[in-house]
C-alpha cells in the first residue's frame, strides 16, 4: 500500500479529484528532509505510514465511529456542553459548538457545520477536563480522547524532526527550533468537525439572504503544524489557495494531511509558509462528512516580536490572495504593536474572536449566550488591543451597554474590529437597528 500511495496521489490529480501534494513517508530514512522540502515548496503534504489508521480502522476509525454516535445525539444533550470562552490565562477551548456558531461575520459567510473541541492537559490547575454529552458511552469517550493523544505524539515527532533539519540549514534560530520541538505543554487543540450538506439541513433558514454557505471560512492556522484526518472518498472538500486561485485537495487513502502554521512562517521569516485555505462542499455531494483536525502550538511563552509581525504583514500584503476577501491569520490586528507579546496572550484573544463573530442578536434568556457575552465583551480585551482601536472601542462598548436595555446581546468579530473598527461599529449599528429599531434613540444620544 505504501508503494502505491504516490501513484494514487497522481491519479487523484489526473482524474480531477484535486491538486496533488507531495507525499512524506515516515518509514523512509529521509522523511525529515522530505517534510522540510514539502513545507518550503507547498506549505502542505500528505503523511503516510503514520500508524493511526483511517476512517475504517485503527485509532482514526474508532474515533470516527464514536463521533457518529456523538453527533446523532439530541440537540439539547449537545448544547448542555456548549463551548464557552477559554479559561482565564490559558487559551484552550472545550465543548460543543452548533451550526453557525463559528460563522465569521454572518453577512459574509455561514459555516454549515457543528463540532466538538477537545484540548490537552498539563500541570496547571486552571485546566479542566474535556466535555462530553451525558449518555455518551465511556468507550466512545476513550476513543475520542485517544485520537488527539496519538496525533499529539505524532506532531511532536514531526516537530522534533523539522527542528533538527531547519536548525542545521539555519532556517530557524536555535531558540525557535527548541520551541518548535518542545510543543505547547497542554497548549493544543483538537477539533471534530461534522460538515452538513447545504440543502435540507439545519443550515437552511439560519443564514441571512445573500450570505455564502461554506463549511469553513477562508483562514490560515495559527500554530506550528496542523494534522488533518479526512474521509478517503476521492472528493476533496479542503481547498488550498495557490497561484491565484483555490484548488481542491483530494484525500490520499490512508494518509493524513499536514499544513504549516502561522507561527512557523513567522519565525522562519517566510521560508516555511502557512497556507490560506477553506472548506467547501464538493460539487454533487449531498451527504456531508466528518474531519478530525489537530492544531499543534508552540509554547505559550514564545514571543511575537514587532519586527517579525511587521515582516509577516508585509509578506501577506505582497502574497496572492482572493480579491476583496478578509481572512483570519495569527497576526491580524498586531501590525502596530510596539513591544513583544507572548503566543499564549495573543492566542487567548484569537480564540475569543472565533466564537465572538455574529453581528446578529442572541436573547439573554439563553444562559449560554449570557455567559458567553461576558467572556467575549470587547471591554475585557487587554493591551495592546484596546489602544489600537480607541476611540472606537468606547463607542462599541457604549452601544453594547445600551442594547442591554432591550435584552439583546450582540457579538462582534474581534479580528475584523481591529482591522477596521469604524466599519465594524457601523455594521453593528445597522444590525441593531434592523433587529431593535428603538435602539436608534439610545445610539443617537451617544452621538454615534
């Protein structure tokens, strides 16, 4: 099977199922050099002989069967473990998120998916355990927790090998290579995505008119490496942006997909790029699918320096990208920082922004929405974020406080706010007036 995988990858490309990527075989002695070359040239690669199986067998197969039973549970059971904001001072998210909960600005895109977030553990007392719905069997829970543990060990092996070859070729400093090899000590994320077909599902009627339906919005990944397990059905749902356009990436039977991350691009000064990507329902498909995604992060103490951030922004400005699209990257909103941040501090704000994205209302009668509101409220965002957006920050807070009188809470996309605060505030006002016309008086009184 291992000998056939490069041939299968070529056939997938020739038959139009997707774009070919290089294959890195862990059974070969030169896999470290293969992985480095693949990331340099393509930012992604297929990984074979990883030992985790596929959707029909092994660790991946057991997790898939468990996830099928999990997502088949009643909505109320899943909502009972709704993912809230990450714990204070440690940016990991755990719990369930429903259809549309991570849709970015709903007036642009609506993500037709649900999912479960799991995270790692370390010696910190701040970290709680993973959350699962009541009624899910202990064997299913074991299967769902076994996969991220196996992916973590695999990611550490990859990171250690890459640290060795990047340092020997002077692509990373000794300090950054050590951070890459060391991993995040619990600072990691594992997400199970259940993508739903656009038609005939819970997505219908939730997206606003004119909004693009998708499975995952355009973005890059924030960490060092991302490992993805997806079905081997020959139809690609993941799309990479390359050479001026998006290309579907066909799954390679038995292989994992590995993407480089923003932090790795940052510290390698662009030598190891982080690919812009998205997930879309393939043409002619009407059944949906499941994917497992493991995000490998550096240590929380890893610095994000102003010089590296500015250089990354300059590279992004020159890079090919879809016209008119705003997409989420690690360094959005940091272009004007004057002193170094830690990766952990910044990641906390990034995770808040993932869920705090809807310019539509949630009733305070929902306990989850009320708790989430207080976690995501932008007045709680710490320096240097507040100073960048002042005085729009004060206007935004005033609007949110005024709207509480009408028992409605509005979520705002943190990344979009810091890139264009005026536009975000204008959009919030527009959404507020659409939903609650009486709010116009309070907004007018504040001189907005």
